[in-house]
């Protein structure tokens, strides 16, 4: 389970510009699946940082944390080896495709891997796309038509690396579990 203090420390690093783009993406994914009280505490931290930024700041060196501090903090805050995401955890995020929302369950930037749940409204279509790595799709509920075949709850589709998908669609709506390349889905 992600500790509130871990996310607050990462957010503090983010607020002072000490996280790179991949670390920011990971932080945002972890925040998305954090409980509401943890997200509120982190939001307050960002608010405080913003207030400091527009207030009177000391004139000393503000170029960032001293050498080695960032690396030590990040090493200490590494994602736990085991964690769980309950149905009440996280939030559903809008995607660029109307009628589809997602919940990011896990993001591994180093392995270019993401696990997510997508929900699609009835009549929604997901455009044709290319896979740089394998994609695994398990239908939790509803229907998904992929490569000319309609799959229902319990159905599974695998796409090999370096392959293309025709558009996917759902007539009645669907919820699917995906294991994908994080880059293919714009998560890193």
C-alpha cells in the first residue's frame, strides 16, 4: 500500500522541479489510485508550494536540492514490491476518446508496461492502432468486437508486438483489463 508520506515526499520533489517526466507520470498514476484523503493531502502540499512561489522567497540559492538528496529520496520512495488496488481506490480518468474512461492500476516505466481497466459506453469505437509490444485484453463485462470477432465477459485477445489492430467496438458497452506498452497508450 502506498504511504501518504511517500506520495507527499514525491509531490514535494515535483513541486520544486526535481522529478523528470517519467517520474512525474509515475507520481500521477500513483496519485490516481490513492485514497481521497491522500490525494487531498498532496493537493494541499501543491497549494502551499504555489503560495510560496508567489510570496517573498529568500534570495539564496534556489536551484534545487543539494547534490544527492534527490537520488536518496527517490531510492527510499521506490514503489513497494507488493501493493493492492481495491475497487474503491483510484479514480476513472477521461481518455482522448469520447465514451471511454480508464483506471490505471500499475505503471512500470522501466519495463514500458501498464495495467489498466477501460470502460466503454455502448456504441463506442476505439480507433485502429499499432502495438510496439504485446497487448493482452481480457473482457470483464459487456462485448468487444476485435479483428472481426465479438468477445464477451471472460473472452481474451492477444496482439503480438509490432502488429496493427483494426478499430475495436462495443455494441452494449464493455469493461476490459489491459496489459499494454505504457508508451503505446501515451502514459510515458
